[in-house]
């Protein structure tokens, strides 16, 4: 993975801000089908792990592992490029909002295929980072960071031997506080604790973030944000380029 060391710093409050969103969880559970055994690679604190089947988590960061609930699935400290399990040991391998952190995507995907007959991957389209008003107008450095590290979904599908890909619209009240979760709650981006749980923002220099946050605060106070983006407040969900891929 792209440095467990990064999450020793930015992952400390994930159980507070990064709670599974019900609508996303339903899509992931449906993609699991009748799988009895699941390996969750890049598992973090355990979001979206099903509780009705056998799950083993894999996570390199001790900070993230320490936040897993007592009743969570057993977890191994390991990286995606070298999963410590035999071939075809699991029915399904999941990788949920994690592939963009991997240091060797090709090798990581090969490991998913090796240990499981089916793969379920949740991620985002790096070319659509500027679809979110926040990155387009206030912190474009975040979009540049993600475009530089997140692989395109068609590339992932090809490396997994073909896959179905479905868009995942983000609900207006999304409880999983990733970058696009607050598209209808602009005030949330002003909260440093919120930003600290969004990996791209947490890893940027403050000089790339704080000027945009100050401008956003001013635009909210003046009404300029509502003038330009008020129509979003009428929407229940929004397609921001997030997707769910199922292969195998």
C-alpha cells in the first residue's frame, strides 16, 4: 500500500468520520452475493465488512488496526502486494476506497485474483475529480493528487480479466466522510476534523488547502456559494464518479 506510515498520522479519527454509509453498504453486500468467505484488503477500521459470513481483514497500519471494534473480523497486518494466504482461499476479495493508496496496483490486483475467485472494488474515477465543486473551485490540488495516484476503472477491469462497473451515486447525507461525501453540506469542509479524515486533504501542504477554505468560508457567509450551487440543495444524491466494480 502507498505507505501505511501515512495512515499512522491521518487515520486516527476514521471511526468517527468514516462510518459506513447504508446505501453504499447495500450495494457492496449485493455484490458479495452468496460468498461465504471474504478477504477485505486495505480494510482500515472495518467499514463495510459483512457480519453474516466469514471475513478476514488485511491492513498495514497499526493506527487503523487499533481502531477496529472488538467484535470486528480478525485482521492480519500485511500489504496488498503480498497477501499471506494460499491461492483461492476466499470466495471474494474486497478492496474498498483503497486502490488509490497502493504502491503497486498491478501486483495488488494480481494478489486479489490469486486469493479469491471474485473481486469487489469500490473506488472513483480520477478524471472526474473536478466534478466536485469543492475540488474544482477551492482545493484543486486535491484533484491533482488523486489524478496522479488513482488508476482508471477500465484499467482495473482489464487487469482483473474483465468486470462489470456500476456508478455509485453519493447520498446527500453520506455518513462515510470521504472527499465527495459533503457535496450538499459545504460547511462541513470548514471543519479541520472533517478534512483530517479525507486522505487527499490530510496529505496536502496547508498552503494548498487553507486559502481555499478561507475563500469557501467567505463565499458561504456572503451567499456566493448558494448563488452558484444552491440547486444542489434540491438533490438527494449526486454522481461524482464513484463506482463499484465486480470481477470474476
